[in-house]
C-alpha cells in the first residue's frame, strides 16, 4: 500500500500502550471505552456511519468515519465490513466507492442483494450513528502510481464501485490520461453515480462515459443498449491496442471482457463478483472429510465449499466470499478442487485453498 494515502492516525502504537498492553485486556478496554465514545477501542478498527444517501433504486451510499486504527486504502481496493444483526456479527466485503479523502472518511456503496443478510441490513436498516467493524483493505485491481496511457473501464452492476473510486482518483489529479468508462445495468434506475459521471465528462475532455442498458431502450446521447460484445466495444472504445483495460462485475461479464481483450489490449485487470455458471460436468457429490473435527459430508461438486459447509450447519470464518481476502483459507491434505472462477483443477496434496471459490472435484480431506 502506498504510505502516502495512509491516514495520519494510522501511526505505530505509543510507548505507553506498549508498556501497559501486558496488563490490559483489549476486550475489557473496548467494553468500557465504548461507553464514552462508540468508536474508541484498544486496537479494533471501527467506523461510525456519518452519512447516508440513495445511490440508485437498489443501492445506498454510506459515508463512514473510521477510528485511529483504520490503516487506509487506495482506490480500487475492498475492505471487510461487519455489523451485528440479531446478536451475531455478519461480515462481508465491499469496495470503496471513493478515492482516499483528506478527512480520512471512507465511502461504500451497497447494492441490495436478494437473500443477502448484510447487504439487506445496510441498505434498509443501518442508520447514521451506527458503528460498524472494519477489516484491512485488500485487492490488486488498482491503478499504477505512474501514468501509463489510455485506459478503458468496463463495469457491470455493482462492479462500478471500485472503478468509480478510480475515476474519482483520476479526476482529482486532473484526468491527465484518456479514460473511457462503459457501465452496464439492466435498467436506467439501477445505475449509480449518473449525474456525477456526466458532470465529470463535461468537465474533463479526456473522460468519456457511456451507459449500456440490457433491458431498456436508450433515450440519451450517452446511452446505448446491448450486452458486451466486440461490436459494442469497437463502437465506444475503438482500438484496444493502446489501452489498459479494467473490468469488474459478475463472473460471466468479466469472462466475456477477458475474451474480448485477450491479445488485443495493452493490459487487462479484473475482479469478478460471482462465479461463472456451473457446467453439466460439475453435477454429483463428493465426500469431504474434516480432519481435525473427524466429521465427513457428501457435498455437491458444483457449489463452493464454504456455502456447502455452511448449509451443513458449520460456522466458518469468511469475508469477501469472492476469493480475495483469504479469510476463509484453509489447508487441504488430500484430493482435488476446482476454482469456481477459472475452472482450473488443483490436485496438489498438502496445499491451501479458499473455501469460497473452491468446489470439490473429487473426494477431499480438509484441515478443519
């Protein structure tokens, strides 16, 4: 992480804290400190919701004020957000939708997902003043520190959030490099940041934005209809040979973007929010043995190990559920798994895997 974007409050522990830490229980300190201020803690990163606004018909933007333990982030990264829902801590990963700010505040934009426990809570119930838990920032889809020429951003659905943070970061620097954003949604009311993006395009000659609708007809000059394909990219992005392409969205969308940019673009970086559709060869079940607990289960081959084990009643650490944060990583001592995003089969014994993006490709023994 670039130290220049780290808040001043993210400094090493003071000498006094080092001296008294052997005699202080962080849990006890946090309990009493929270009675005086909701985000005081011994070492836990916490943030208070200080702003809330509707981003689209199904998304809300939350402005958060972190405490001194938050270590900062760069545009394009994610962080873990935790909230207590019905007495249980629920944690998921969300992209920062704004670039680092001088006041240290951070912004996330949350799309309500059907059946999503935390997204539904943040979208409908979380209010200003509530305190959320924060995890460290992570993610490799970030802009290089040095200018590297023309860029093309491809966003679908909630995949706009990390790319929006990078758009804002570039705008803050004067948008010196040419940047085109193609942003897909099913309907116009599901688009986020429309007014701001149009204002930025009017302000910066180097920035172009096009809104692509898959279930509505276009009605504005910066709108078009259709799913991602070669003709659409050629019409709105031109020659990819001199462009660095960044794509973010559902797995199928990112796969299509990768196929179109492979060998054509100068470089390609992506993040997928959902695995690609399951193939027929992934039907059936595999025996999964949990070595430490001595339990075994018959789990579906086409489903992530994390989801399948949770369905069996296990409570396992998890965060992003996209294969990025490593919260659900565990060891595998035997068997083969298939990566849900790439389809690659990993058969090496005594290796590590991430439960959220790994499905059994045969019988397994896990270090759980």
